[in-house]
């Protein structure tokens, strides 16, 4: 279940990945690479303009055992907060 949040405390975010302007599959690919660099419990913020990211980023979180903390859907920009799970 995804919580709709509008922001996450900056001190809670470990890495910000700006994928603005990139089209599928690049946002989810780069998010996957970034998640691989994090330790369990660390939080990745992904910024994307590609509408496909609204499905791809939550799917990435599920597939990697990470937690999608929230999604901010904007008119032309979306933000996702993912906490790396222990098995990803």
C-alpha cells in the first residue's frame, strides 16, 4: 500500500535521483542502480517526468523487497520515496 505524501523530511532522504526528462526504461533502470548502492533502511528519492514511472517505480520497490514510502503525483513531475529493504 502506498501512502500519498507531499514530502519527506530532508534528513530522512539519503540520496536524491533526478530522472527529469528521461523516458522509459531509464528512470526505473537508474533507480535500480541507485537502490543497489544503498544500505538497508536508507531512503532514495526519485524525481521523474515520465508518466510510466508511476507504474514502474512502485513495481521496482515491490520486486526488490523495498518499501515505497510515498508518491507525490505532480502535473508534469512525480516524486517517489523508497526505503531499501533487506533483500534488495
